[in-house]
């Protein structure tokens, strides 16, 4: 199955002309693009600098992992692998990992949020018991030009990486999203899960849940 067809839907609050916006940073490092699942020569991948001092964000410190805002959550069974030939294991409660030695480490899930809601945080729960590998989740907006045909641009809105943890490896991590509103009329939204940087290490890298925390209307 084709990577762009699975990982990114069509349609964000910016068009292909957003590439000229100085607030967005083009991702041009071939190794970084390849690690994200794009061709090493891709020119349509952009990164939104996060701003944890954004006055519109709620104070996450007292919220911990249980904010009172609305949210959209995904467990492992909501993710689809980038290759129809890849092998993933779904354990109890929707936990997801790829078998030891497998080479396809990327899976994607669509994010559905009401129109014009503010995106606040990307949360991830999982298990990282690997001494050499990490897992990450990235929130993307994939947007078509607003005024006609054209190649879609992919925008990184937030990224979460598993920490180095002793013991059983269970963790909760989050990242903030700078001022961005959900606009499904122009963009599709997805979360990409990447399990390690080489071959799969089995249940040592396991996803429990990913959540996008959202706020009120414009």
C-alpha cells in the first residue's frame, strides 16, 4: 500500500502558498525526511515551531495527563501500517508493536476533530524498554491548495518521543501545538507512529494510546 495514501489525507488552514510563510520551517535534511517516512528528496514537508509560552495554551503543569479539555484518542488498533505486507501485533487493550526483526516501523492513524477547534497538545502513552531505540508520534496536517489543484504540503504540528526509562519502561509524554485551528475543509490530519530507527525490537517499544487535546471554537 502506498505511503502517501495511508499516512496523509487531503486537504490545513494554509495552502501550498504557506511555504512562503516565515513561521514555517522547511524540513530538508534527507536523513530526517527518511526517518519520518518521506522520500529523502521531498520538498513539501514543513515544521511548525512550537511555542510553549503561547498565551492561548492552558497551563499543562497542573493538568498532568488528565486535562478537562475535549480530546480525540487513538489506540494501537486505530493505526494502519504504511506497508500492506508489514506485520504488526495488537495486544490486549489495543496495545501495538511490530515483531522483532521486522523492517516496516511506521503506522498512521487519522485524527477527527470538530471544525475550527484549537489544537492544544499531543499526548502519548507507551512502553519503551529498549536501551537503544525510541518510539515517536508526530501530528501532521496535510493540506491542498485552497484555490485549485496542486501538490499537498505536509506540516508537522507536534512531536512526542519516548524517554529513557528504567524499570518496566511505561511512560506518558506530551508536546504543545502552537496556535493552530483544525480545518478539515482544506486539510487532513494524522498521527504517524515510528517504532525505532532500525529493525523492530518487538514489545520493548509498545504504543498504548495517542491523544490530541483540543480547545474551544474560533
